[in-house]
C-alpha cells in the first residue's frame, strides 16, 4: 500500500509540473537593433512596394525590347456560301466554301531610332528604381532606429520614475518618523506626500509612453508587441575625425537620391530626343505567306502566295500635337535639372545639421555626466543631513528634483548621441552599407 501511495504521489507531482510548465507565461522575444533591421527588410510593406516598383520597371524594359523585335502572326479564314455559282461557260464564280490561312512577319521602326531611345530609357528607369529602393530601405531603417531609441528612452524614463518613487517613499517614511518624535512639523510630511503623489503620476505616464513607443516599433518592424529590446553596445563614433566638407562630398557620391535624380536628368534628355523622333517618318516592312483553298476549286485558283513590302509613312500635320509634346518634354528636362540642384542643397543642409547635432550631443554628454555625478552626491549628502536635522524637507526635494532631472537628461543624451551618429550616416548615404557590413 505504501508503495502504491508513493507512486501515486509521484504521478501527481509530475502532473503538477507539466501543468505549471504549460500555464507559465512565455518568455517575451528579445531583439537587438540588428535583428529589427533584418526583420524590417523582410516584412515592411513600404519596402515591398518599392521592390514591386523595381519589378514593374524591369517589365517596362521587356516591353521596350518587344517593340524592337519583328512581330510574327498567323491568320485564317473560313467562309461557307449558300451554294456554288458557275458562269454560262462553266467557270466557277463562287465556290461552296473557301478556306484561307497564312503567316505574317512585320516590323515598324522610326528613321530617328526612337525605339532604341525608348529601350535605353527603360534601362535607365531600372537603374533609377534600384536607387529608389535603396533610399527607401535607408529611410525606413532609420525610422526603425528612431523608434528603437524612443523605446530605450521610454524604458529609462520608467526606471528613473520608479527610482524616484522609491526615494520619495523612503523620504516620506523618514518624515513620518521624525514627525512622531516631534523633530519636524506636519508640513514636511505633507510636502513629502505631495511629491510622492506627483512621482507616482509621472511613473504612470512613463509606462504608458513606453507602451505607445513599443506599439510604434512593432508596426514598423512587423513584430508582435510582446517583446523586449537588447541595449545597444557603446560604439566608437564613426565620424570623429571627419570634416564637414568631406562629409558633404561623400554625401554627393553615396546618397542614392542624388544618383537617382542624376539618372532622371539623363532620362529627361533622352525623353526629349524620343519625342522629337516623332517628326521623322516611319518605315514598315512586312512579309506574308498565304494559302487559299476553295471547294469546288476554280480553274485559275492561286493557292499559294508569298510577298514582301515596304511602306513609308510621313505625317505632315497633326494639329500641333508633336510640337506640344516636345515643349512638354523640354519643360520636364528643365524641371529635372532644378530638382537635382535643389536636392543637392537640401542634402548639404541635412549633412551639416546632422554633423552639428552630433557635435552638440557629444559636448552635452560630457557636461551631463559631470552634472549627474554632482547631483547624486548632493542628494546623498542632503538626505543624511535631513536624517540628523541639519536640512529641511524642501532641501531634500530640491536635491531629488535635481537628481531626477540630471539622470533623465543624461540617459536621453547617451541615446541621442548614438542616434545622432546614425542620423549622420543616413545623411551621408552610408547607413544601409554600414548595417549590411556590420559596422
């Protein structure tokens, strides 16, 4: 009996362990910034839209190539008459049924070679779409980076707010004890209670801000909202020894938007040449083989026919359509030049702002590290003085406020410093390259 009870107890313990295992909450997935980059490139709808744009332009090249190749077609015809008819001399005028079929090979080209120009434009559009896709990836990944650092800031804000609540709770308890022994007035306790309530409210706000930031990143990266983030490793600054002039020069070479618009300028020139080609005549060449069968067959039926032909078409007047199209293409060419120059100026400003922001964040970080150290020492000293009656509650609150403010600013500055480095990479067009290479 004892043996049976032990076995039953073992089964019960095993069953409880299994149930606890299945009922325990699953561990949230943890992602690093590189993980989020990889997932976003695989799942982001905006990037897939750009990939489809590239696919469409590739099919445009196939269409342009098809115009350069001759067309081969087959034709056939069958006619059934009510009856056959013959002349008085016995010749068949109308057969009972007639069948004809054949093959046609034809090609139409402009003497200006505008079809070749159209094929060249289609290849340029593919190259432009590749650069547009690259730019879309860079822009999207920088958005992921911003959302990632927003979450880290929100997490740090929650930690600071929670630590603030703990400090103020300790101070409130100390004030309550000193009130009982008559060392402080009730005003000190009420002040501590008010400060604690405010800190608890800030903690709630910080938690809700964190939830909102996590939802934004989950949307951008295409992941579920139940996740945790790995804190980024502290990296050396990429642009520490670079000058602003060299960074602007690098941006003009590396930014995919500049390359895309440069191709667009060339395409606009080719488009003008293509439209002007409409003034030239077109040549059509055709070759036809046909066979005809009648029943009953007439005496002089020509059963097989093969011929070739050349046609020249030269439109003299089309109501000013070609002139309007040429003027439109020339305007678009001028427009592309203006857009290109405007983009270069915009990129120079982006690089300069990102560079200055990086320098600013570097200097701010050094100052805030010192400020945080001083604020911590000040709070510790003030708290001890309050315990011995050498400082009042207002002094403690002021010291705590300074500590919370400096800690929050330092946490944000550290993350802003890393984000500023990524922003400068984006401005110079090296963000995606650095992500792929792991630098």
